[in-house]
C-alpha cells in the first residue's frame, strides 16, 4: 500500500521506547566484538556512553541482552515459553 510504513519501522515498542539507531549499532557492535569497550572504540564513543546505550536498550526490552563478564560479554539466551 503506498505511503504505508514498512513493518520494521512500525514496531510500537521501538517508537515508544525512544530508541535510536545508535542503540542498535551499539547492540550489533557489542555482539560482534564481545566487549563493550572495544565496541565503543569501534563506534568512536566512550565506554560509559556504550554502557548507557546498552542499559537503555535492555530497559526497553525488559530483559538483559548480554551476560557481563570480566573477560567480555556473552549474549543471553532467551526463549518464549
């Protein structure tokens, strides 16, 4: 239908939570590097800013997305039961 919003952009949770592209970029960088500091460096931002973006994303999702470890991060396993 002309003028309709593509489904990926119409997700209410994304719009309501005020998430931005930087949140998703940070999520992908953390997943790729397995380290918040390295992800921050890759995206030319500070580690505290990267941690805050991840916390905001986790708050919007309502669950932890990564397990934090001294040696890096690991994706959390979530199932819908």
